[in-house]
């Protein structure tokens, strides 16, 4: 479904979700080049220039391919970016992606085109008539997690920040998939770009309390202070429930200006993790 010769593809990072689904993580649209944080002025046009997705020239603090409506960006611009994403994914006319209103909870909702549930995980059952073509999670430092069953009939997009990871959004999503008949050993999981444990500084008491609930997430920053590695917590939880196939990149949103980072930039956009049944 994807023409890899299309140079737009480099604005998307492909994830491994097994034989049943496609998964992608978006970038700011700087052609996914690794650039050290702070070394590039992302407000200057990059890449193809003429393409409003690839051009960083508009949007100010949100420059690049912002896909979030809740961060103060121009809604028309965001809707344009969402349409551009659907075009890049070769969705048929009338097919759409499902989104959610994320609130750092452990709430799992059914992915629907016609509604935007308040939740931090969307489960998509592609066997349901009128099901969306795919579902999305939005992040800027939190962990985007995509899940797919072997045949792709069940997929999920999960927003796992510190609170959601500690409150069990990952296990709640997998339990929901299990109730629909999926064996965790037969699940593919892809963990996308997030702030790393060497960059995410937290107060000492927060690290202590977090580690009591998820020992794998305690970390130390590169400057020697208490930190958290939320992705490590997510990976530990996936392993604990027996997810069979797990992949994770080594991106850090804070260090790599291809990505939006709330910690680095404050007012900024959000990148998306997208899962689509094949
Ligand atoms: Zn980092």
C-alpha cells in the first residue's frame, strides 16, 4: 500500500507490526534526518520547501507536521496535516483515521471515526462494519505504543506517559485485546520516539514513588540527577504480560529535533503513532 520510491516516505518512520498491520511514527517533516538538538533552526524551511508538511516555514512554535488540535495550533493547519497523513497512507476516499482526547489515564476506548473518546488507548476491531482505517496516538515526549494481532483484525494505539504507564494503560490495553481473543504471545508491539531516561529529570521523591510501582522505570540523567525512563517501564510491562514480538527504536525526542519535545520546547506540536490493519 506504500510506494517506497515516494520521497515523502522519509517523513514517516515505519514500525514493525508483523504480518497483519502497518505502523508508522510521524516526524516534524524534516525528512527524518538525525540532527542534534539545538543545531537546526526548525523554523526555517527544510526538505521540499513547497510542501506545507515538509516545510517548517509556517506554524511558529508548531513548525513542521503538527497533528494535534489541542496544543493551540491553527486548527485548519492541523486538519490539513491530518489529511496529508491520510493521503500519504493511501487511504481510500471516505476512509479515515481515529483519534482520541488523551488525559494521562488508563482508559481504553473503541476506535471510531465519528467520535473522539476521552481515553489513552484506542482499540480498533477492523471486523466491525464502518471501522476506521487506522487509529492514532499523539505525543511529544510521552511513549507512543502500537499493537497488532497476527491477522491485524485487532490493533491498538496507546499513549503511555509517566502517569498512564504507572496506572496501567499498557496492561489495560492488552487485557482488552485478550478479552477479544488475542493471545499476547501473538501480538506485535512497537514503541516509538519518546524522551529517554538520560534526559527526563524528575524530583527524587517522584522517582522513588514511580519505581515502587514500576521498578524498570527508574533512571539517572546524563547530568547525574534522578530520572525516569518511561519507555523502559513500558517494555518491562510488555515483557511481563508475555507480548511475543516487541520492537523499539533508540530515539530521544528531547535530543533529536526531528521530533516534537514538550520538555525541550514547551509550546510545541505533537507527532503521531499510527497503526493500520493491512
Ligand atoms: Zn535523551
